C-alpha cells in the first residue's frame, strides 16, 4: 500500500536480477574539459569528477578511441590544452581514473581517426594504402587492436567491454578519405562479406589479447536506432560474425522518435530472436533545458512529449523510466552520452563550447552537480521493485487561486500522509509521480499550500475513501489519475480506473467504534462477487475474502486497538470505510 518513493523530488527504488546491470556514462570529453578550465563541483565543493559519477551509482564508463586524431592539431585551443584527446594516452588516463573510482570501463574503438557514425566510417590514414586489399586491411586491424589491448593490460588497464566500431549501420572501415569539411570521401566497398572479415579480425584480436589475462573483455557491436536493427544483426550473423557478446545500439528520442515502450518491445524482440546474445543501450541522452549556453548549436533538441516541460526534474524522470524499461525488457545496461561535456572555451570542428551543455548533469554557471536533474538516474536504490507501476496524479487549478505551488498527500507518499510538493507541469496543471505495486489502492487529496488546513473539499460523490478523500487503484498498466481541484471532473488524458460515483452502492459498518470482535456489514446496491479487505494504516492486509451478493454479513476481526481501513471492491466500484477498534 505504500509507495517506493517520491517522484522527482526524492527517491524510489527497483529489484534487479542477480547479474550486473550497467549504469553507464560516456566520459570521453571529461579530461579535455578539465584542461579547458572546467572545475566540477558537488554541493558547491570542488570534487573529482570521476568520483562524482561513481558516488551516484555509475558502474561503467565508456570512452572513445581514435587511431591517429591528428586533425585536432589544427584547432585553436586555450593555453594548457593538449593537441589531441581520445587518443591512446587520453584513454589510459580515463581508464585509470575510472578504475581508481571503482568503475568498470567500455573501450569504444572507432577504428577511425575521426568520428565514426552511420554516414561516416573513414579508414585511418595509416591504413589507407591497403584500403582495397581486404586481407591486408584485416591484418592491420588485428595488429592494432591486439597491440592496444596488450598495452592496456600491461598497465592493468584492460577494459571490461570492447566495442568494435561505432554506429556501424552501413559497415565498417568504409570510406577511403576524409574531406576538408569532415564529410566522408569515396566508398571502398559495400560488401558485407568484406565488412564481416574486418569485424572478425578485430574480434579475434580481442580474444587473443585476453587469452591469458585476468580480465577477459566482452565484445559489443554497435548499431544506431531501432529501425531495421533485427535485420542488421541477422545480416551480420549470416555473414559469419558470431563471436561477440552484446547486441549494442543507440536510441535517442530526438533522433529516432520512438517511445520508451517501443524501446522495451525492441529489446524483448532482440532477446527472443537472438537468445545467445545480451542486449545493451550504448548511447542515449535527454535534455533538461532548451537553452544554449554558448555559440555551439545544441544537437539534441526534441523532447519526448510525454515528458514535458523540459526541465531537470523531467530529465531525471525520463532517464529513470527509460532505464526501468530496459531492465524490464531484459537489457543489461544503459549508457548516457557525454554528461560532462560542459561549455568551455575549447573548440571542436563545428564550434566553440559544447553541443551538450543542455544535457549535462552540471549547471552552466558553477558546473555544480544538479541534485534535481538526470545525474541521479544511475543510483541503484531507485531500482528495487521493477514490478511497480508508474502512477501520476494530476490536478487542474484553473478555477482557484494558487500561490506558487500545489501539494498532495495520501497513502501513496514515501511515508503515508506526508505533504509532498507537486510539479508545475504547465499553466493551471500540476502533477506528482510515484511508483506503486499492482493492486495497491489508497486515499489521497490535493492541497493548495503545505498546511493541513489548505486541503481541498472533495465532493461526496467522488470521496470514495471514508466519504472525505479521493481514492486510487493500481491496475496492470501505468496510470494517470487527474481531477480538477475540488470537483469530480476528470482532466483530459487521465485514465482514472474506478468510478467516482459511490451513491449506487454503500456499506454500513456497525458497531463502529468496535469493542468486540464481531463486525456487521450491511451492503446495498451490489451485484456479483465482491472482494473485502481490511488494512492497518501501514498498508498491511489483515483480512481478505470474497463475498457473494448478500445484504448482510458478519466478520470476525480480532485486531488490537487502532484505526483500520475496510475496503470493498465490486466491479468498477471501490468503497472504503474507516474502522475504529478500542
């Protein structure tokens, strides 16, 4: 009967299976950000940025590795900034600091000198002479991957996961040149037989390099989006690439336009179609503001309409729901892309600053970790009860004067009957989100101040609990309960489960208060079978029984003195009565 926590403002928790779930963050930019002048803080106190992530539950850090990123040498950077990042030296620093903070690492091997993505897979300059010789190119790939992992292991920096290629929808090592505007040049080959040969060379190098090592990395491939993902993995497997462990993919609402429910269904389908492989989201991201804090245009700009308005609290809610759905679907992890790529004087090929300053988990003024933002999505305690359903309470206030805030209280708050603030969703609309077990029910009402005297007067016809309070019931799906303040009128978009009209059915309970053990119930307006339950005020069910259509029954209640709730559920009616035993 009690919630696992309080919405966006505090904590709720979810039960994991025995295997590790990866709560990941990609920190490929973070070393450079520090060199560019960023000082990361928590509670306004300077703190090691890796430790900030570890302390909030991050257990996997992802970082990219480019082969020879010499193109960076031409960028004009502030004094003290190194010529190159995301090279071997930078990766070593990231892995060392990540492991020192107690986190595992995923090495994202782009197998390119530059960004690799669905439209750009440029062969490193050092291998371009063998671009059209597949066997020689595969040999170069093998030697490179083997050498990198051997060097890392020598320094106790072996990654736990190695990603072969980055968003390789069209294939790998595909283009021969990089144009001056950073677009790809000529295409070498679209042959999937060729691509497979190159994938297998990299995978074989990972297996060989880890044959005698303590850490034996899992191997992940990487596809971008949800469309055609099953076809892509079927195709790569049919072409002989089978010795990998993780079906990896990117999914961002802003770029791929699908709901969290569709994400979950895609993962379920992949697990069913490819039972020998694990499934993992290697990249996602979600905005907390639409504001841009520098001259570099933001690139993740479209919010999910189910998570409005755009604000830090909704970023957290989105990431929690996203991760929860991945868990429920059987995925093994989620990685947020670039949550520390804050705005600094440093440059990329496309501008000065950051295209992710509106996604990062740090405020734009002091780079202080935002407690009300998405950065807490990795905290394990939020994920204790995966079977709980999302419950959203909404109140419309167009007919009343509201100071600045609205409040709610009831049996569903972290501790029953705590007065909790509601979230200002839009003009005259406030919401409160929590997660509750299926079948749970209880009482609630709204307040227009944080004082008990500020409660609404609930009309009798929808005061289904005790004749004074509103009621809720948790069904099989996520639920939205929405009313206009002080009325029984629903707000558009709600899916209120139970009828608010209790005048057709009634229960008379006597004697009440009760000093003995025999409680009489007179029932009117009911038909069929009803479910009768009695709860104590901690939400524990003390009695539960089915009763057939009858006018009167007597039940035995040998309970200690106190206040109890009697609940009768009949079809779509939910009737509650308060019982006092002394």
